[in-house]
């Protein structure tokens, strides 16, 4: 299956470089380019991409507002947003998570990392590096928003099994499915199943929101994970 990507960045040269890289991948294609957030929303509705590669700082409607609009659109439930950030600990990371972003990628990432990130987010998994996770802990919890409403309700976690809670807690520290599987002596597929079941039970759009709920609910202490 071909992953359909929409590019949203106000720098035409950067969009061009991304297009060449993505179109060269056998399993991906660029379906549109947007120079600002308003255009990104319009093109997302017109092209229904699998992933929107979204810059944050754009003129007019910025990437955060565009992300919130796309993620709230019921007709775009199959579209994921991968945020481009100058720094993974950027203050906007928490806001982007709140808006519904499924992953974060630094602009300094190499081509292989970009393609891998697009595949990860398209598959429904969140791309949360340890640095981005620290930003979530520091800022998402300090400034609770609509996306976290009710997440602190202790009854909400009662629907999870003990294993699902354990996996959710590990995911909240920034561990990948493979790393969790290695620690629990099971397959990555088993971990992925636990993560998706927890997301379904908690009405989390993706792994990123699952991480936020883990900290908001007190399942994991709100302390910085090790660097």
C-alpha cells in the first residue's frame, strides 16, 4: 500500500527537497504541497492523505491550528499529522500533542529517519522520542487542555488489564514496542496489541495521547525520564 503524504511548509525549497525524497521511496507519494496552515487543511480535505508532514511556524494559520482542525475533522480520521520541529523540546511540542499530532520530527533528521517516521505514523503508531516525551511531561501536564479533559479520572484506567497498564507505563517513558518486548520477553506484535487495546479502551487517538493520559492519571509519576 502506498503512503500518501501531504507537505505543509512555508519554505518552497524545503518542500521540494521533501518531495524528491518521498517520491523516490517505493511505498510513498506526495499528493500535495501547502505553504500555510489554511492551505494544509483545504488540501487535506481534498486529497485525504495518510500523513501530513506539518511545519509549526508558518504565516497566517500556523501548523498547530491546522493540526487541531485536521485532527478534529471526522472525515479525516484516517489522516495522521507528523510535526516538524526545530527542537524536539520546543514549547510547541506539548501544544501539538494536545492538538492531536501523532509524532514529532526534528528538522535535523536525516532522510532515512524522515521516511521511517512517516511509515511509523502512517501505521498508527506515535513517534515520541525521549526528548519529546520530556517536553510532554514538562508542559502538557503543567498546562492541561481540552485533549486531556477527564484523563485524570481514576476510574478511566479501571478498564485496563494489569498487563495493559504495565505496557502503557513503559510506553510513557519513551520506550518503543521493540524495547518493551525485549524487557517483557514477548514479541513486539504482542506489545503492539496491548498498546492498541489500551488506546481503544481509553479513547486515545494514538500512542501520543496514551502517553499523556499515563502521566495525567498518575499511572506514571510526573518526573523526567532519564536522558
